[in-house]
C-alpha cells in the first residue's frame, strides 16, 4: 500500500502539551489495532482529488452481473431481494462456510440461471473479483474484510457495494476514496436506513424548506442486546467490541441525518468529540459464560481489560456551524432507537420512540395533521416503490428500495444515490471516536474526503426520480 502521502500516525511516548485542536487526519495501517493512550503526532493531511466521484455516472449496464461475497444473514437477505429486480443476474456466490452457499442455491429455482459457487477457501473471493464477466461485487462480510474486498474489486474493474461500516480505520477510508477516484468505479456503502420511509419523508421535507434552516440533527444505533452463551457464531462482532472503544457502528442513524444536512454537498463535518461510559455489563456476562465454558475465557479476559463502554455519545460541528449527535449502545437493555431527530428554524421531527412525530411549535402534531403532511411530502420514490418494497421485505422494505435504486442507477447510467465520499465520511466516525476517547475526549478534525469539492457538489440522492426509475420487479 502506498503511504508516501499518508504517513499519518507516529506513536510516541508521552509528550507534554495539550491535545486540544490537534488535526487528527489519519490512522494506523493495521486494521483493528488497539488505540494507544500515548500522545499522537499527526500532520495535517490534504487530499488532491484526482477525479470527483460525486455526480459521476458510469456507462449504463443493461444487465447487472453481480457476485455476492458473504452469504450470512445479511448476504442471504440481499439475494432474496436482488433476484426480484429486473436486469440482475447473480453470477457467483462466495462464503467461507460451504453450507451457506449450498443453501443459497435453493433461492434460484424460479430463475433461468444458476450462479457459480465458491466456498471453503478464504481467498476464493479474489478469484471472483478477477473474473471478466462480473460488473458488481456485493460485499456482506465481517467488518475487517469490507475495505480490502472493495479495494480489490475496484482495482479489478468492478463496482463495489459494501455493508456498513465501509471501513474501520481512517486509513481504510482513504483507501476507498483514492481507489474509487483512480479506477472511476463506484463504491457505495449499503446504508439501508437512508431509504426508510420516515427518513425519506423528512429528507423531502428538508429539501422543500419545511424545517427552515437545519440547525441540528441526531442519529443513533441503540439496540437491545441479549448475550447468549450458546451462540458461538459471529464472534468477530464480539471481538470488535473488545478490541476497540468508540462509536463503532454509527452509520444507520447518522447517514440519513448527513443526507438531510447536505454533508459533502454544500457543508461538511469540521471536528468531533466523543465520550464513552465504562462497561457495566459485558465483563460480568463473559465471566459467567467462561465459568461453565472455556470457549468464552479469551472473551472474559479481554473484556476485563478492554471492553467497549456501553454508551457512546459523539458530537460533531459542521463548517457552517450546525451540530450533529450520534449515539451507540448495543449492550444495555434499551428499546430500539435510531433517534432520527431533525431540528430546524421552522419545524422539527423525531422518529423514536415510535410513532414518528413532527412539530412546528410547542406540541407534536395530531395524527390527522401528521397524515396530511405525510401525504403532501411523501417523495416519488416511496410512491412508486414503497408498496412493492414492503411485499419483498428487508427491514420493512427499506432494504429493497436501496437495492432497487442501486440497480436502477447502474442500468440507466446514473450517479448512485450514495458515493465513496459518503461511505468514508460516515464510517470515519468510528475510528475518530476511538482517538477522541483515548485522549480524554479531545476534539479531532474530520477529514475532507472530497478534497474541497463539497463546496460545489450537488446532492445525489434522487428521491424525486427525475431520471431513471424504470427498473421493474421480476
């Protein structure tokens, strides 16, 4: 990997002086490496954009030939949706677990093709990327593989879409940006929550001026967690929470707020501060599990020293002086929430706790008033695809809308609704929160992945379907 321009991080001994205001524009190159508590010497990083991927439209593809890497719960769900979209042909399936691939073949009984299968070898995915009969690599693997796979796919002439988060270090964020610019291949993070119904509604309301000037936005991933010591699958997710302390999964609540606040399209994040609680839960859970099953002993030992704090709160200020807040907690007994708060000079909205609410003053609107507004501001994409999406499913339909619009853009030769700059900017909250927490919640600068083009970039997410929108459901 080329690090001449990005020799970001030099770990040193304890150095006197304040960390406040330091430009933290990079990260170590070792994926998942634990953050050191030592001081950091981090030179300011400038990005010379080689090609602006915002607004870029790749040549249209009448048929989108897809390879799916990772056929776990998310990957299997993606197959269920993709086979219902016109112009899609699944060329290959890949997973390290052979049984998953074999089981997935059952989904293709009603289509006129059968994908090739790859399994059992941890490097099989590279063979898929090297094929010349595939247009798009659809990546639903553990986090540490997201960037390496997306980069390899783009370097071999494929568009890449990748589950959230797209990257887990700042350096990986830059790898995605630079590779996408160099190859002119799309790299989109599969942030399904940007296509949820209330999020689409409030995005349209914001664009129509209903909220006035947007002042503040909030998002979260607060999810009830029940530790089951009998479940020994997906331990990579557990390991992430022991190795790293920060806002590790920010994009579900954060992405829709970034869309509403035009981040990368007229505004950008300036700096952020992150603070985490201690872990009050998981140390004891792993300790109990290890007492009766030695499988959990490494987790118990790791959690005793390094387990991520239960609640993280990260706050961001934008160049235009607006504020954002994103929270993360998957280990406390809380009701599910992504918050989705939009606060403007004329009105505000809040999704959680349900039902969604809108106000123009002291009280939330009545159900009848809300319904009237919903009818007025529901965007065209929801009107045209919403009911179909609910039938196919995927988190109530938002997953299908996301996949449908991805394929629709590729088939019509249109810019994708979300590009590599969004993937990097939303994912970078994770590693930057780690740095802030490791240094007593010091402020950290957020990199400008657009190289300054945020000043003139136009919003890409075409919820009005001014172009395209003609892809059918099979």
